[in-house]
C-alpha cells in the first residue's frame, strides 16, 4: 500500500472516530441528565420530511409554503399533545422522550 493511501485512510478513520465520539458524548450527557435515551430529533425530521413530501407532491405547494404548513402542523400537534398530557406528568415526560412533543 502506498504511503499517501495509508495516510488518507488514517485521516478518514480519525474523522469517523471523532464523529462517533461526538455522538456518544451527546447520548451520554442526555442519559446522565434524563436517565433515558432521547430519540426525538429523528422522529421530528422524519415526520417533517413525510409531511413536506405530501405538501410538495400531492398538494403541489411551493417549497416555502410547504415549509410553513409543515411547521404549523407540527406546532399544533405539539400543542394538542401537550394539552392532553398536561395532567399526567410521567406520561408527558415519556411522550417528550419519544419525540411526540
């Protein structure tokens, strides 16, 4: 193996390892505070992508209008779930952890 290829692979490995370490530190900090792993960003991105795809493809809105509609729908869903779960504190905490709020 050539020296330049070896050095490039070494740099690639260090970069990948740094990203993995950053993710691990983030999960460790969240787990240390909440005692629960928080997976909510993924759910938020996925539901936004699905709603945005529907707005662009089926309803044929422009991108900016689709963004506004998706933002409004997600905000109202959060308000509705928060009002429904307000009396049950433990259930509200678990819903927030799963990305429902």
